[in-house]
C-alpha cells in the first residue's frame, strides 16, 4: 500500500474530525461556517488522493474536487447572506440566541 | 520515504495544525488567517500530489474567500481582536467526542481497507488540464451546468436575503 495515499487519507480524516468539532462546538455562525469549510476540505483531500493514486487516468476525480470547491463557495455566499440578515434583525450572529426562528 | 510523501505529510500536517488553531484562538482575525493558511497548505499538498491546476486554483480561491471571511469577522464580532477572551463554545465534550469518533472512523477505513494497486505515475499537467476540460464539457456536462446554475441561484438568493426590505428602507433613515 502506498504511504502517500495513506498520508493523504489521514490528513483528510483529521481535517474532517477537526471540522466536525468546530461545527458542533462553536456558537458563532461564521465560526460554524469555518468548521463546515474544514469538513469539505477533508472530503476534497480524499477525492484528490483517490484520483491521484487509484485512478489518475479518469478526470472525474478532479471534476468532483471542483464541485466541492463550488460547494465551499456556495456555503460562504449563503452563510454570509443569512449572517447579514440575522445581524440586521438581532444585532448578533450568535447561534445560542437563534433558537427561535420567528424573525 | 519519497520526496512526494515528505511534502504530502508536511503540508498535510500544516493544514491540520492550522485547522486546529482556527478553534483555539480567541482572535477572529487569527482564526480567519489560520483557516487561510490551512487551505493554502492544502493547495501546496495538491501541488505535491501533482495536481497542478487544482493546487493553484485552491490557493487562489481560498486566499480570496478567507480574506472576505476575515472582513466579515471584523464586521460582525463584538471583540474581533479577542482581547476580552470571550467564551464562544458550547457542548465542548460532545463536540470533542464527535470529532474524535469521526477522525478515528475515517482513519481506520483509510488504514484497514485494501485500496488495490496504486498508480505511481500521474499524467503531466497539460494532459491533466486537457482531460479535465474534456470531462467537464463532455461526460460531466450536466453536473457542471447544474453547478453553474446552483452558483447563480445561490448568489441571487444570498443577495435577496442580505438586502434591506423596501418597507424598512422607507420607514428608517438609517440606510
């Protein structure tokens, strides 16, 4: 088994774990988004490792990495849209204060 | 250990370390910068894995994205410098356990699963880019187009959510 593949997959696993911790533990919306970014980064590393070491002749692996990058950008755009709306309505983006979605 | 393994390990470790720093610092600016460094290290790792186009794209996209994130951090936070050392976490124990279980599960699969024969030679950079272009405009055209439409929809939705409603504009003089 290739040490490079294992290293890349372990990096992906670690980023995924750190991202899960961040997304669950943070109370601030922007910090939660940072956790989600790390989770997606972990998935991206795995996809690229699978492409590079198992199927380098199939470009679909790289295409899926591009899709994950797109999802990261979308998450940022929608997240900040929600954050601005929330900040304007309540003056804060603390999710502890957002338990009731009454607006 | 090959040179490639060294660079993958080094930049992978850097990416994980900066990912941890994101949630360990009280300063929001430092958090955003740590995430930027983490994503940049990933870009460098991609370059180490001979995916030149995606590596450069990752570094360029994340530099822009994290700069915007840092600006939003300063705008939204009461204490962006972290001097007050505010506690901004909850359910820490549960989160730690969930993160550890996720890491252990993924790492166990990575180590224990038999991935089959590994290909040591990757296509050269020009060939990769050409293959990716053909893939995007050929077999995966529908996925690519769907992603484009989704980005456009998200941009419109995010702008619609973020702008002030017309009735609020007419009743207040603040904006």
